[in-house]
């Protein structure tokens, strides 16, 4: 199964593409779609949409895992991230790929086994699971890979439970 993990944002959209087969991971690609702050929002959304579509043209993705929005104190930032997330989801739906959403707590639980793990713990586990030489940068990319790992673990568990 080829999983695309996505950490949504407006300035930086982290993505990580991994294969999960026989309880083993293989890293296919990871990186970020970035948009310049000085660009109008609608043009940034178009860049995100085109960047997402490019990923679908390059890779045969089976499933999408994306982080749910977490609103902190700045609602204005939350609204622009929600717009970007909407464009990302639109691209996914148009390519007929199933989408699975995870909260930050679920991602930490799925990667570290502990929902209150800190960012460095998650990054160390991502590096370990994927046998990487260093933590992917920026943080959004490591987060996207963590979301993909979380999905692989969650999906495996649900399939195992359905056998009984």
C-alpha cells in the first residue's frame, strides 16, 4: 500500500510518501509544497492545488492520511490553513483516493505509542521507522511522514481486528 501523508498549511505543506508492505516501511519520497507569503492567498491556493496534482501524476497513491485542523488561539491563521486544507482535499477527491483524517493526538499515539509525546520524540520515531539518516526538514515534512506512519499502523490494526 502506498500512503501519502499530508501536514496541511498555507506557507508549507509537508508531504511524505511511504510504502507499507508486510509490516515494513519503504520511503518513496518526501518534501514540501511552499508558497510565498507576499503572494495573494488565491494564488497560493492555486500553487497548492497544482503541487498536489503533481504528486498524483508522479506516484500511484493508494490512500491519503491528513492531519485534522487544530485551532489554537489565532483564528485568522486557522481560516487560511482551512482554505489550504480544502484545496488539498479537493485534489485528493478528484483523484479518487480514499482519505483518512487523524488528530495530532492520534498521530503521536500511532507513531510513539503515547499521545502526549513531544515533537522530538515523534521525529526520532519517524527517523527510526523509515531508517532515515537524519530528521526530515522542515518539521512539516517530518510531521507528514508521521501521519503516513500513523495511518499504516491504524489501518493494519483495523484489518487485523476485522479478521476476528
